[in-house]
């Protein structure tokens, strides 16, 4: 526990704590700390830090009257104690306090100041007028544990090539599976960065993590793929997210980052009246970026195919639209196995509807063939057996 008897308090939220920990642990290197005013202005202007691509300055400007009063009365060399959820989580020795342009900050991150933009709205509510720089320390065990476990796995397996995929898996579907399998065929170790946003939209992180773990542990080669929680803080929420994801993947030890062609920030953009691609910006990061086609299920090919090379029209294509698939599941409807693996569906539904088991037990014995012995079934087994009835085709 860090003593705060003689130091002022600076109140931060978990999202800021996580972001500070990211930089502290070297995951956004060459940035290793908070930038002062001169550094921040230079990075925002050049989009580089120490000759390495970096989309905007890394600063801390927490919102709130108490924080503003603290920062406006703080002198250089003074020590502040970080407080998150009423708990002391670290400290900062002040080097400089300076005013920021909030609108420009939003433009730097999101390319917009539109208050209806979800990222802009979130950041506006937590962004103050004063930023502070200086040496700091934060205690954030989840990230340290993740880094430690991954380093141990890499040291043990000694992979020659490490690739990474950023996933929301909200929910995990067959298109995700195909992309993962294709990546595994060309790499020694695949890191699956599973997004863990600071919002409550969609399936919870725990539900998505369990479903992805089930797939990795039961349907992929052992010790070839590892899931790494990726706390998707506000700095990754803008149109520059791909640049920061690439920097993070490189600092985790990856040789390659694999993304879908619909990844946010991948398209063309204008910079000083010149048309560029994001690859122009990423060229100095010394990590390979591989793009994957979007996959669909073709009812003529009878398999998953790339929509860019399938000769059959869109009217034969079943799309892997995550939001629609998620709505089926959250409404308790079993998605067809061509969309989601039955074991994954069973795992998710069992988590979402834990109180169903008594009713399911009676339905199970009424509908599903059995050996005649009354046996307890798990929630997952019920959904899997019911899915098998959907796949019975003799009457269709």
C-alpha cells in the first residue's frame, strides 16, 4: 500500500489506470511515460515520437473539479497519489502541469468532435483542461500477470514466428475460426488478442473468453494459440487504432499482425492534401501486416469462401454479421451450425441462461433419445443435443 499522508490525491478511473500501465510495461514503446507540453505538441504535429510512428500525444488530463484544484495548486517535484475506486494505485512526481485544447485532443484521437460519436462522448466526460507530466508508477496486477504468462510460454516453446489477431469474438463464429486456422498454418505461435472494452455493449468479456477458450483448447493444436486479454481503452477507440494495435503487437514480440479488410482505420485517408493508406504510416514499425478477405458461407460451394473470389452471387452468400448472430443468441435462439459451432453456442447460452437447467432437464427427457437411464445433463449437453436435431435432414 502506498502512503498518501503527505501527498495530494489525483483521482483516475480504471480505463486511465489500464492505459498508464500499458505504457509503464513498455507495450507502447518507444513511449515509456507521460509527455510534457513540448513533446505533446510535437507528436500531435508530426505523428511521430523518436522517429517512430505514433498517432497522438500520450498525456494524462483527468476530469473533475477536485483534480483541477489539485493540479492547479501543484508545484514541480511534488508527489501525487493516484486514487482509483477509492484505492491507492500508484504515484506521480510532477514535472509539469499545462493546459490542453480539449477539442483538438478529440480531433487527434477520433478525427471528430461530434458529441454523438460514442468515443468522443466517452472521452469528453472524462477529459479535463489540465494535463500533468512526470515520472509515475501504477500497480495493475492483471497486465503484469498477462505479460509474465506470455513470456514464459514464448520462452518454453521458442517459436520462430509469432503472429497476432485482434478479436472481439462477439460472438465467436465460423469466419473467426477459419481466419484463426489459416493463420496457424503459417506461424508457430498465434496470439489471440481478445478485446476487453470498458463498455457493457454485447456479450461480456468473461462469456466471450470462455467461448474462445473452449475453441482453442478443444479444436486447435495444443500450445499453438494463446488468448491474451486486450483492455481496449479510449486510445484504441479512434481511427488511429490500427497504428496503436500494431505497436502493441510488436512490443508483445509479434512478427506479424493479421487483420480483416474491414478493420477500422484500414481505408484511405487524406494527409496534407495527399492520398495515403495506413500502410504508409505503419511502414516504419518493422512488423508485417497481413490482411484477410471477408468470409461468407456459399450455399452452392457448401463451405466458407472469400467473397472476393467466390464466383456465385451475393444472393447465395450467408454473411457472418456479428451483431445479428449475437441477437439470435441473446434472444435464446440457436444459430445454425454454419454460423456458430454448436459447442460454442452451448457454452454461451449456458452462461447467459443459468436458471434454465430444471426446465431443460424435463424437455431433454421428453424429446431427446436416451439409453433409458435417467442421467443428469449439463446445460451445454442439452443445447448440443438439441442442435443435433436441427441438423437431422431426412425430413427436409
